[in-house]
C-alpha cells in the first residue's frame, strides 16, 4: 500500500495531521477490518520497539497485537523500574541504545511532557507517541475519531462534551486538536475549575474558529450532545496531592445523567476508568467505550502499516 507521505514518518501530535491524512488512516483502518488477510504478515522483516515507561493496558496491548498481525518482530521494554532509567540514564541514551538494536520504529510512552518529540530529534527512526505527559496522545485521538466515524457516520457537525480531568488528561487535548480539522464541530468542556481545559487548547480552537463552551455542571451540559467523552482524574499528574483529594469523585456519569440526553448519545472513555463512569452504563446503548478500545487494533495496524511501508 502506498504510504502517501506516511513512510518513516513520526507520529507525535494530532496537530501535525491534515484532514486528508486522517481520512487515509481511517480508510486504511476500515480496510484492515474488512480485509485482515491483506495485512497479515506483510511486515515480517520489520522490528518494532515498544518502550513503555508508564503503565498501559490498551495502548501497549493494541500496538503489540497490531505488530503481531503484521508479522513484525517486537522488542519490548515496558517496566521502567527494571531499566537503567532508575540509575539516572537519560531518555537520549535510552533511545540511542534502542536505535542500535536494528529497530525500524520506536513506540514511546513516557510521563514527561514533550518526550516523544525529543526522542524524534534524537533518532532518525520514526517515533510514534504512545502518550507523552499530560499533553498528547495522538494515536488515541485517531482511534477516538475512527470510533465517532463508525458510530455516527461522520465526524463533521458533532456536538462533543468532554468531562473530567481536562487539564492533565492528554486524550482530551489531542482529540480537541484533531476535531478542529472537521466542519461545524461544537465542544463543551465540563470540569471543576482546577481541571478545566488548558488555555493553549482554547487558543488552538479559537484560531481555527471552533465554537466551545466551558462549564462546571455536568447535568446541564448533557442535552444536545452527540458524544460525551468521560475521562479519569489523573491522580499521578497532580502537583499537589491535596488537590486530588479535594476533587476526586466530583462527577459520576451514570444512567440518571444519560437520561437527560438524546437517545443516541454515545459515551466514550479512553479507559481505564476509576469511579467516574458507572458500570451500569455498560449494558446500555450509550456505551461506546469497549468498541472504542477495540478500534485501537485496526487503527494502530493501519498506522504501523503506513509508517513501515506494508
Ligand atoms: C489514557 C492515557 O494513558 O492517557 N489511557 C489510554 O491510553 N487508553 C487515559 C488515562 O490514563 O486516563
């Protein structure tokens, strides 16, 4: 398949992708779902390094499953506690070492802001950001958009609510940047003041003419939404733990909240959830979050295929 500008490309931020490029990813992901045999074992000569220095279930697992589908060899390092980073090794040196192991691509998750962009400057290999600090998680945003496309038929004209930790949650900013490339999108940011969306995200949306509102009250924001994107409070990213203690449990999405919305209101969540999304929602038609997570495999298979030239 022609990479059309994707070959050996870094995937660092959703800001770097045009709508046409996102469409290519979605079309490829759809093809992966419809014709899996076309992709199976097409990249048996490629070696993919999974360097996950923060906890992960879905991002790691779906990249691994995608690499396995494509027949890639996997070099895995997912426990920072047993790497030389605990001895004080820099990210620069870690990336240089991985590069020397005859790798074709590095998929990195790291708690530090800007870590993937830094890694991409250190190495000529393509770097895929699997989550960097509290700012960016581009491949999550791509699978989120793909989910909206599959469930609604289009991304344009979506009325999107984000609730939860919009300050430290990297999925919210990456998805907001990506949504700005679509037509007539409306965003409602719902959060306690100390967890509201960061100003830099607002500026990005304002520059692109995306209409958005901010509120603290969940129930009042529900009517008229097409999608409610729920996020976990990022306990591990709070500079002051007393702020977390004060704010935890401050909103819960359950069936009584969703009853205020439209019948077709979809609930998304990047997962893991803690207590912000009641399990009673799981058995309702609102629950998109498990199929959203499953969409990680076709989207990441598509990305690896495009970047590695499958
Ligand atoms: C998210 C992350 O790591 O940013 N999880 C994921 O990748 N699906 C969300 C979170 O940890 O809250």
